[in-house]
C-alpha cells in the first residue's frame, strides 16, 4: 500500500515540481515502485519528464471524462517510475468540479484505483488554493512543503499550515505534515543561512536535514526532459535529492517499525550502488 505524499506550498517558484520529479526518480532508483501525479494545469512535470501521451490520456480525462486509468498512467525513462500526465485541460476541472457532488474527492478515487501497485505516490500541486489543491490534499496522506530560502517564504509558513488545518478540520481528513524541505539554499550567502535557521526554529514540524542547493543543472534538466540523475548525476542538486530520497526511506522504515512491522534494512548502506550515468544518453534503468 503506497504512501501518498502531496508536494505543496501556496507560494510559487519554490521547487515543488523539481522536488516531485527528482525525489520520485531517486526512490524509483532505490527499487521503490513510484507514481508521480502531475496535478498542476501548467503540466511542468509532464513536460520535464518528456512523457508522450495522447490528448485524452491525462489525469483530467481519468477524473472527469471516463478514461481508463491503465491508459493514463505512463512509464518514464526509469524502471519503477510512472507518471500520470497533466495538460491545460485540467484548468477546466476548476469549473466542472464546482457543480459535482463530493467534488473534493475525485483525485482520491483515482489514487485508490492504483494505490496497491506502488510504494510511493507523489502529487505535484500548483501554488493556488482552489478545488484542484483541495483534491490533491484530500487524496494525500502526507505533505512535504518545499520552502525557498528567502524572506517571503517565512511569511507564507503560517498560511501553509492554516490551509492544512482547514483540510483536517472542515473535511475531516487526517493529513500529516511529513516535513519542510529547504530549497534554493546557498551556504555562501548569510541571508540564505539565516532563513534556513529561522525555518528550523519556527516550523512546528520536521525540517529535513538535507538542503537543496541552488543548481544550474536542476534548472537545465527539464529542458532535456530528464530527471537530474540522468542529466548531471554528480551535480550538487543531484546529490542533494539522492540524500533526500535516503532520508525519506529512513523515515519510512521508522514509521513501519513504530507500527509493529519489521523494518527493512537501514538506508542507504545496504542499498545496491548504482553506476553513474552518462547524462547525454537515453536510459532505461
């Protein structure tokens, strides 16, 4: 049964899609069956992974046009890593859902159809608070919040937490905050270091140990329609997301142990070491 994690922050440009793509890719490389649902009408994750699909094979068509889930979920470059693509059609769902019963639960129904096939399901959400966002949060068990290391990100923390509280209380959905992820971090800049310290001090939930650095390679990889591991696997951004995947796995095993299920061997020491890849070549791992 998959852990369903929404990647969410109401502020744009903080690295939500970058985190969704690359965290999912590294978990897949670690042998975990992973699905990324692109639930943003800007469909940047779909473009950034270069996944081909027919015009009627998107998450919108699965939710509101009766399309078969089997036709919507597509493979990516990586074994174990699938994508439910999005398109601009998803923007129309904002109008269509308004008049439908149980309008907050359409993505949840989609997730339930595929949940038992994966270890992790990630939902890449847009920055706006609307019915699409609410659908994504209701479909998820947990939230990871990317937080850019700049002043205005601190100002948005309370709004982020208020939104999660509203979902919990008004929709009676036990949404868990897995943690905050510091992104676009530059250890050379005092301001960046100060913001990171403030987030760790003020955020009332976990803040991941790893910090995602500013990285040209992370910005370039979607242009080549590849996750960072296939474009620049030795870049600081790639190594940071690899470390984040291992941190998520360690946390997952801790949760399993707390529930009385024998944990898997600790990460990352017992995982097989994968060869570094040529970022200019096509791959199918």
